[in-house]
């Protein structure tokens, strides 16, 4: 299997970004929703809850770094062409959906970082304290808290549309769009 993309298929690096980030994002949405609901009434509860926050923040920053490298890799690689059977409007909506996913993957960790900064809470990357992006400001913290929740919801909705589109290609159109991101090598390889 090729490291780089070709005009007809994704290479190993693009596939590793795709599936690795899928697992990370899934974990982040589940962890975020879980930890947010936890009580913080006793020191033990606070230790558990904010310990999870630290993991959530660290993996979130990792996603921010990964998405920058992923976009860079995408820019220096050919993007496999869509099948000729797709209309112009289908091509445009596929492209728009991919761009939306990139925007959310980039904006969501930044919203989290801004929310924590405005709330005056530390952001550590696996123990290494990162600078605050802004001075403490409760009203702004609330705005970015809201933005973080809305972006997570948008990510989930966009994810389901993305999966539905992949399944449509595979089962209805019967083209190779889904297969070319698959981790299983083609029978011919
Ligand atoms: C792509 C990366 C990320 C995803 C998918 C994500 C997702 C989520 C979700 C779904 C929640 C629960 C929202 C709610 O119900 O209120 C949440 C909460 C939270 N996130 Fe993230 N997050 C990401 C990155 C980050 C980063 C980078 C930070 C900080 C540096 C962060 C800080 C927080 C905090 C502090 C909460 C709890 C807010 C509260 O107290 O309710 N997140 N996140």
C-alpha cells in the first residue's frame, strides 16, 4: 500500500489520520458528555471529575495538532477524484461536507481552550502547562462553553451525514468511494 495518496486512492498516512482521528473524536465526545454531568460536591468527586477534564484537554490539544498536520498532508497530496457518475452538485456538497468537518475539528479544540482560558482554568498538555489564550472573563467563558457544546453537536450531525453518504456510495451507487478509505487492502494488492 502506498504512503501517499494517488488520484484513485488514499495512502496509508491519510488513512491513519482518518481512522485515528475518528477514534479520538469519538472518545472526546463520549468523555466530554460524561465528565460534564459528573458531580463535584466532595474533594474526591472533584479530583475524579477534574482529572478527567485534564485528559479531555490533553487529547483535545492533540487533536488540534493532528488536524494541522492532516491539513498540511492533504495540501501536499492529490485528493482522490470523485467518480464521473457524480453530478456537479453532488461533488460540491461532498467537498463542502469535508470542509465543514475540517472546520469543526479545528475550531472545537480552540473553543475548548478559549472556554478554559476565559474561565481562568489551566490547560495542560499531558502535564505541560500551556499559555492561556485570553484573560479571565466569565461572560466570554459562557459564550465559548455554549460554542463548545454546539460544535460538538454539529460534529455528531456531520458525522452521521458523512457515514450515510459513504454507505450510499457503497450500496446504492456501488462505486469505490467508501473502499478507498478502507484499511483492508484491495484484493488486487
Ligand atoms: C475535538 C476536540 C474536542 C471535542 C470533540 C470535545 C467535546 C466535548 C463535549 C461533547 C463536551 C460536553 C459538552 C457539554 O455537554 O457541556 C465537552 C466538554 C468540555 N470540554 Fe471539550 N472537546 C474537545 C476539545 C477540548 C479542548 C481542547 C478543551 C480545553 C483545552 C476542552 C475542554 C472542555 C471542558 C473544560 C469541558 C467541560 C465543560 C463543562 O464544565 O461543562 N475540550 N467537550
